[in-house]
């Protein structure tokens, strides 16, 4: 029940999960524009999960006195084919010349999307959604894919972007090795989109105001010096590689989740790592990325260790 896909080691494609919901349609549009703009293939995927018992043991009725298990597969294929056909129409309405491939998988969506991430430049998901024959993009799926993907994962949150979209790309950084990977991805996105980059750093993972409420040990002058130095170190070298990108530095004492969520209202993309160093320096911890996946006002890209 699959259609031909890209070669096993071909990462020149953007894979997007399809389930027919409005968030899924938003993800298809975002992925189509990204794939077309970068000369990549758009790979549409629908994963059918037969785990729900209702699919295997439907309630008998006068219209369906007998039930053949093979009918489930027939219905699933028909439903999935229709969903993928609709998604391809949406993609071509967004980008008429984009190259599209499709695939149907009879396995759990998260597991299959993680597998496809090894053969993709990017995986794109909607924020939530479901279908008659299984659930592809429920809230747990993006979290599971983000936690195990071998490439960057984008959850396409937010409303339709303005045209032209001159809003900046925003990146969260904390000085960790994974933060550096996120910064690199953010520079690439800002360069391709020809927009500015806003680098957001929060010294503490505490809630806004908690650090300032402890004046006995907090030294504002020392904070300014050390954190500006840290941000400079995080950004070092990228200016030479991406001379077309103008960078704006935003340094906060605390509240990374609050500040990044606020910046998402003014950005076209927020880029973060899947986790950070932890403790007071832990800007890119799971709690931050998970908050953005739930609450951001624009698409969120999460980068994992080793993802490329």
C-alpha cells in the first residue's frame, strides 16, 4: 500500500504528515512552499494505525451483517488515497511546479515518520488532527517525532503568512552544543528567506521576575558582560558564512518560554534545540520546545543532536 518514494539515502525531500485536518493542510502548504523554493521533492505521507479495536470489530448492523477483515484494508487504502490526492491538490495550488511523491504506511505514524526522517531534509507536521482510520497528528505525535527524528522537525503552527513575509527568523540559544546546531539551522533559514535573524538568550530558566526578586546575589553588570560574551561566542563564525543575514541580539535574565512565545507572534519561524544544558543555563530544554509546540504563533523548527 505504498507508492514509489525517493531513493533510500536521498535526503533531498521535505516529508509532511497528512491526515486531512486543517492543521495538516497548513503543514502541506508550508512544506510545499519550502520544498519548491529549495528545489526539493515534497513527500506526502499518510500513516494508518489499525490499533483501535473499533476498526477490527465494528458494531454489526443491518447494512453490514457480515464483516471481512480485508474490507478494513480496502477502506483504509481508499481513504488514504483520497487524503493524499487532496493534499497534492493543496500543494500544487500553493506551488504549481513542486515535485510530489506520496506514500501510505500501515504502521504507527510517529514510528514511520521517524524512519522517514533518516531520508529527509526536513519533516513537517500539523499541530493536531485525526482521521476516520487512525490518528496521525495528535498532540503526542509531534512530540514523539521531535524526540527521535534524524532531521529537523517543523510543526506548522500559526495563521497564513503575509505576502511578502518579511518577519524575522527567531532562534533560542544557550551556549550548548545543540544550541549551536539550532543557530546554524536558523542562519540557513534566515538566509534562504532573506530576512533578519533574532537571537534570543535567557540566562535562567526561571519564570520572569524571579531572578530580579533576588537582588542579594544577582549582579546586573556581571550579568550583562557574561551573557553578551556568551551570545557572541554562540554566533561566532556564522556572520562570515552568512554575510547577508542581519542579527539582532535579545538577552533576558529569565523566562525563555515566555520570551520565545512572545517573539513567535512577530516571527515567521522559531528555531530551537530539543533540549539544552539544564539548570540555570537550560534555555533549550524539553520544556521550552514543548511549550512552543503547543503555544507558538508561528511554525516551530526543533533540531536534535546530529540532525541535518
